[in-house]
């Protein structure tokens, strides 16, 4: 069965690559914080809610020190405590508008998150402001946006989440672009003092020290949109803290973001505009770990870059994007266990209690890509197919891990602002340079497929 699943994943991936490499193409720079001149309100209240259900089989870890315990890849976000659960993933409300009639070239955008996800869980379970920006459009060719907002970059991260065609991000976007922030790299957190198996608390599992980035940063951005005939060209240059949302710079080093897109416009407007868009982007900065028990305080490079294309016309949707990473990379947990889980390791009579923690690779390389194809077979129903592959730590043969997923999706539109999304993910992972009998491959071989269902209501 596992070999058949691998064949399916590879076949779909090859087919999608041929389909989309030859071809919601919206301009997200304009839509997220720039109001149409003379048409917008002083205050437009809006938001959306995303309740969902997700499940896996709950297969346990098959090998290694944590054998027989819960596998983190088979637990459901954001709590990672069960393999099946209902959740209100996102519940966001915001207000946007202009200074009109004082000045319609001054726009503002505000949005807050109340759902149960990596933004709120990373801040003690409380609501968190995700967007708070002001856009000034006084200088021809150089609009200025300041505050906290989406960074120009990968299409999956930059696009508005309420028009996203799937429930979960691709492996490559989730692992490479959606950033988590830690005090250490996890290498000094794996042994709990005292005789096993007694552990009185979770110890130091290198927990995230705040919310996920949510593809956002605090800073200043220069950008604009230029129309030439049927083409629309956009650029963005941003300087940010490189430290996620709701906090300042922690290392006196700024993140630099560069972005360019060119789109052939077929018609329509807004998030549902029909076009063929090509884009490229680059992110370059440094990250500082302040609590690493082994290496001490250190600053490391974090570089990301990519290019891609999106297509949307009539009943068809397609996308392709390739990304690379160099420097600091998120590297999962010890033994594939849920952080905080304990195991006895070492020779009999001289064992210690090992504690699974979150890990960061401070120096590494990774790459990956995804392809997506969608077809609206009737006004109420769209069918979607996506393949994604993520190669992590490609510069280290023993540590390299390869993740592949084929997602079958369906969207039923109750109306323009509400829909039901159902996804089934065929998931596969391996350590490509190790024997199939090696512990990492036995652990990764226990990755389950995932079923997810979500209702989206926009108001």
C-alpha cells in the first residue's frame, strides 16, 4: 500500500508540473491596504470565520526511543494533542478605509485574530493583532506602507487566506516560509536530570517564544503598480524587523524583502480577477538565538527566494511556485515525537530520560515546489488538485528529509462569501539517503494521510 501511495504521489506531481509550468491571480500588494481612489469608505468593517474538522489514523511512532508514542506528524494543529478534533481555526475581524474626505490617499488596514492557531497559541491563547498599517499614496511610483502587514514573497503566504483554495499550506511553504521563533536550536534541551522515568515537568522543550510569523513583519515598504496596456507590473521593497508580529527588532539587523510581478489581465477585479501572473521574490536577513545551552548566543543567516506563476480564467485555475532556502531552517522535533514526550535512552543500568524538543538547524539548505490545478465544473462546485514536495537539509545527506503530498480538494460555494472546503491529503516522507530499514525511515513511514473539512464565512 505504501509503494502504491508513493507511485500515486509521483504520478500526480509529474502531471501537474506539465500542466502548470506552461501557464486567484490578484494583486495582493494593492488589495491588502490600498483603497480605490474616490470609492472607499472612511471605515469598512469586515472579517471571516473558519471552523474546521481534521483527522488522521493516529499511527504511533514505529521505531526509535519514542517508539509507541504519539507521532507529531499525525497530531492535529495547533495543540498537537489528538489525531482528530473540531476547531475554530481562524476568527478575524478588522476595519479598513481612508482619511476621506480629508485625504483619500491615506489608507489604513487593521485586522485582529481570535481563532485557535499558531498566532494566538504562541501568545498564551490570547487574541492578537495581525495587521495594523497605513499606506500613503502621495508620491507617483512610490507608495509607502508602514506598520505591521504581509511581507512581499511567496504567493501562498502573500495571498488573502479567505480566498485560499485549500485548508492546509503546502509542506514547502509551511516548513520554509511560515516562520517559528525560538530562543535556542534545541540541541541543549534533550536530557532531564534525575533517575528515569520520573519527570516532574515538561523541562526545556525549546518552546516557541511567541506567535508564528503569519507571513508578516513590522517595517516599511515602498511599492507601486503600473499598467501598460493589458499588462500590470508591480514592485515592492520592504525593510522589516525580521522578528515576526507584535514585537520589535531583537538583533539590530533588518530583514530585506524584494518582489516583482507582471500580470496579463483578462478581466474582472479584486481577489477574483482573471489574469496570468508571473512573479519572483527574495528575503534576506539574520536570526539570533539567545538561549542555546550548547552554542550560546549566536546570529545566523536566513535567506529565502522563489519564483512562480498563477493563472485564472473562466473555469480554470492553476499555479506553480519554486522556492529555495539557505541558512536557518525549522527542523521538527526529536524522534518525531510531540515536544515534551520522554523516553529512556542509553545502556541498561546507565539510562537517562530524553526529552523531545523543537529543533532549528542554524545552517542548512532546502528547496521545494508545488503545482495546483482547479476546475469549476458548475457555479457552486470547484474541484482542485495539488502536488507539493519539500526537500529539507539537502546539504547534509544524513539529515536530509523529503516530504511529498497530493491533495484532492472540493469547494462548494453556498454564495460568493461562504463555502465548504473538503481536502484529502495523501502524504509521504522519507530520508532519501538512508536505508529503508533505518530508524528515520521507519518513523517517517508512519505518516498518515489526512482528512480535513472547513466552512468559511466572510462578512
